[in-house]
């Protein structure tokens, strides 16, 4: 069971109803693809913002009304165990990020607001580390910490 305040971060990526290939990866790992799990995957697929598990539960119940809270948390934990989601901390709150292509944030230390960005300055470093350590890299997380414009302005006032 995840701690109170657990958040889910899903990047805005839609793959034409393919559930990011997660359904196939769950099955390949020997897990059943039940109707409740499929509902959770559909919600994650359509997410366009950072979701709290209660929001995942609420949205997934529109797809599968009998969905239980424990199933949402177990499914999120399973996706984490399979390396499809990864726990990170943003603004002091535990969250999860989809890491297959890399995940990048600027995080304000004062207000906790986070800004996602697509540019990946780590591609060359990733290739060098893979070569140097003979390591197959599947994804990465990158966070920069500082002050957002509003907090800098408030600090200067």
C-alpha cells in the first residue's frame, strides 16, 4: 500500500489505444489482464495531467464501476515493479513517472510546482554510460531544483 499523498505522473503521450504496450507487458510478465486492470490502464493512457490515485480510481470507475481502491494501488505498484513507472519526489510529494523515454522536470523548491519539459540533454550521456558500463538503459529521470518566477519575485519583494 502506498503512503497518503501518493501521486501518479503520466506524460501526455497517446498511442492510439495501445495502453502504451503495458497490457502486453503485464501479460508477458505472467500477470492476468483483468477488466479492472484494463480500466486503470485506459485511464493512465488518457491522462493529460498529474493524477492522484483517487483520481485514477474515480475515472476508472466510469469504465469499470466495481473497481476497488486496492486494485488501483496494486496495479500502480505492479507497473512500478515492471519498470514502467518509477517513484520520484516532486515538491515534497511522492509521485510516479513513466520512464520509458525519459522523464524531465524543473521543480520549485519554494512552492513545489513542477514543470515538465521534453528536451533531453542526457542522450549523449546515456549513450556514453551504456557503452562504458555495457549497460542496457531503459529510461531515466532528470530533475532540476530552483525557484520559479513567482517565488523569485516574492522572495525579492
